[in-house]
């Protein structure tokens, strides 16, 4: 059990839960597909971080580890679907179909595999080390295209608009991806948790900046005489 890991995971869960609520409220008002995808992706982010908190505060079990791995592996892809839908609906829906098909095979593989319970006792076992390579091979199928969509589209949007909040969202996604990669390569067992917390915080900052810009533009438009 890790007190530090539990605290960082709780912080990530809190930030992502608030972020989810903000995006979901916008979807309820505007009903845009990309907002729904982001709401689901951020909700999965909050669930994964909350599961990390509970597992680090108490202990990992085979059931919680499998459930966590299912949620954590696919969430970046779902966020990427949201970004793709914002750029092009056909591309977004195609990516969503790809993710659904791969996830079906992934879920079957996770359900039928045996977890190495000895690996659950390591400092931070959530990098997939307790699962065989035949299951872990699915993770890059979600994280690579999801990260490319999330980060790439944010950077592209910044290049087109020069609006800083797009860059913040891209940087946040890059931090999350870097943390996961460093953990997977056994460079640092804490990189995953820190990357999750810092990454979601930076992305949320970018979202808040976009909302402030929207309010400023609305206020300026209201002052224009008609």
C-alpha cells in the first residue's frame, strides 16, 4: 500500500470528476457528439484514478486490477474519439467503431487471463506487469491512436487559431502519455500517477481558459450597439 500513490490518485480523481461534470453539462445543453465522447473519456479517467486510490489505500485484488486495466487502457482512445469528432465526424465515428471492435477482443482477453498475483504487491503494479503479453498487446492499440488524436488535434488547432488553450490541452495529453510510457519502460514507477495528475490538471486549465475566452467574447458582443 502506498500513501503517496493514494494521495496523488485521489487528486487526479477529483480534478477529472470536476472536469467531467463541466463537459457533461455542456453536452446536456448543446448535444454535440464530441462533448459526449469527452464526457465518457473523462469519466473513465475519474473512475481509473479513483480505483487507483482505493487500491493503493487498501490493496489490489485480481478483480479490481482487471477492472482497472479495462478502464485505464481505453480512456485515452475515448478522449481521442472526442477530438476526432470535433475535427471531422466521419473520422471520429470510424475511430469509435475501431475502438469498440478492439475493446470487445480486449475485454474477452482480460476476462480469460490469469493475473500474476505476486506482481500486485509491487510498488505500482498498474503498468500491466501482472498480465501476460497476449493481453498487454491491446493497450497500445488504444493509447497510440488515442494520444495521436488527442495531442495532434490540439496542436493542429493551436497552429490554426493560435489560441493558447489548445496548446494546454495538447501539453496535458502529452504529460499523461509520457507518464504512462515511462512507467511501462520501468524508468519510474511514480511517473504514471504523477503524469495522470499533472496531465489532467493542465488539460483542465486549458478548458477553463477556453471558457474564459468564450465569456469575454460574449461580453464584448453584448456591448456592440445594434
